[in-house]
């Protein structure tokens, strides 16, 4: 009796499984040109997070992640009733790291989109991988013109599906050049970049505007990342008789250019100018009085509002410290745009499962208009730029005031189109 009952039980069990599977909702048919992602009723929604989490710009990468976390907190950690799983990868702020991080993320067919990157150099390689895989990617920190548009046309590293809420620094170089020529009376200038698309883009922008105004670039130099001896390039500045040096370098190379320039009597009267990469407390603390009189060009910060104060309070509560930079704000805005676009693109089934077309998600991102960002109203154009361009030139007069004192000492503002 027992042996005879076993086949009957197995048959009944298999029949029950077949009946259950036949009753389960079938995935929605996919008509999206880039493919679809189906998320089960109890399945988490996956977002790749590729940022510089180690190295000299790890603080900026951390701020990007925190901006995303704060945006998720506002939604109770869920999107359309689904938990959100963040798949983090470190790019190391270099092109190879960007490509490798993106390859790891897109290998998971359930990943909807990518939040990143921190640095523009790794954004270029990551965006290429992302775009070919049919995903979307948005950054709150990239600003190199080469990623989106230059002069109203697609830039060399433009990739379909890539957007950003940090302003295109196409106007940062011209802002620095205009101040140098029109306000400081400089007629001969030198530029120093480190060869990547971010710093090269800024020095190219400075050169073009400065020459258009009637100035001369007497030295266009490049140093390598990791160089410690800046004396050769600074000697070339002396020999070229430049009245100003524009060096939009990161730490530690930017620190070394400044500190070694201050030790050269021949450069005592030469104006030194950098960009937002050195508008950090860590830079001011490292160089102290050597930076007095130095100029910086950086994005015009958002005007104080009750909404910004609320976000700052949420930041301090969550992380038990005030934000070290303002870049978490543009990260919050980028995350908010992404999460809203996912909500618009998703088709929700009766049982709670989500069906999301990849092209539909891209379309929703590019359609972002008049978004009430905390950094300002955001409108994403066909190139992926969502923020208006506005840049301040700052002058450091008192290192004791730190980065807040520096940002408060605005000597010039350049906002094309306004």
C-alpha cells in the first residue's frame, strides 16, 4: 500500500506545481526597443552605484552616495512599493575603473539604471559601457563639457542615456578668462592641466575665451597625475612671462603647484587661479597661508531656502555631521530625477510586479522639465545637461574662514544666457 501510494503522491504534487505555474502571471510582452526589466511582487528594484569610494576624491564620491540615500529616505526607501537595492562599485576616479565598474553593474540584467560617476574621466568610459548595454545613467557631480555638449553640439564623449545635474563647466573656463582679462587686466596667461578630459576641457575653455578677448596663452602645459616636482613647469611659466596661471588640478597636484610656486621669487607677482576641484576645506587646511590671494572658479551655489535647510538637517541627523561640501545637493536632485523617471516609466501589474522598458526610462529622464530641484529648477536637454550654467570667481583672503569663507568672497559671477 505504501509503495503504491508514492507514485500517486508524486503525480499529485507535480500536477499541483503545473497548475500553480499556469496560474502565475506571465511577464508582460516587451516592445521596448532597448529591452525591459520585470521586477517580481516581492523583488527589490536594483540601481547600480558607481562612484569614487577610495582615493583622494573619496569624500566627493561619498557625498554622491549620501545624496542618493537622502532622496531614497524621502520615499521611505521604496519606489512604487518596492525596496531599492544599491549595487556599489568603486571607480577609483580613473577611466579604467569607470569601465570596469560599469561592466560589473550591467552584467546583472535586473539593474535598471546607474547612479554615477564622481569624476568626469571615469564617466566617459562608464557611459560608453552603459549606453551600449541600453541602460540610463545620471550623475550629480560630473561637469566636464566633453561628456554632453560644447557650443550647442554633441561633445566627443556624449553617450545616449547619460544625464547630469551638475552644471556643464563649458562656461567655467570662460568665466575665469573674462575675470582675468577684464577685471585683473591680464594679457598673458599660462594654463596647466593633467591630461584628463575634465582639466583639459577647462583649460581649453579658458584659452578660447582669453584669446577671443585679445589675450595670449603663452604656455599650455600638462603635468602627470602623481607628479611631485612642479619646478620644471613653473620655470616654464616664468620663462613665458605669464601674468596668470590657470591650473584646474585636483589634490595633491594642485597643492604642489601652489606651494612650489610660492617658493619661487620670480612668481611672486603672478596670479594663481584654480577651479572647484580645490574649493575644499582639506585643500585650505593643507596649504593654509600659501593660498592667500589665490582665485578659484566654481559653480554658483543655490540660494538658501527652507527646503535646503531641511535637507541639511536631514543630512546632519542621518550622518551625525554637517555636510563637508554642497555636492550632495546636486546628487539629491539627480537621484530624485532618476526615481521619478522610474515611477513614470514603470507599468505596474495587479500583483505588484513592475514592467519597465529601458528606452521608456531614458525618454522619461530626457523629458524632465521644470523639476523643482533644491539646486534650482532643472530641465534636461537632448545632450543630458539638466542644470543652468552659472559660475562664481572666488578669492581666498583668510584661510581661517575655511571653505565657507572662501565661497562667501565672490568677486565675479558669469551666467551666460541670463
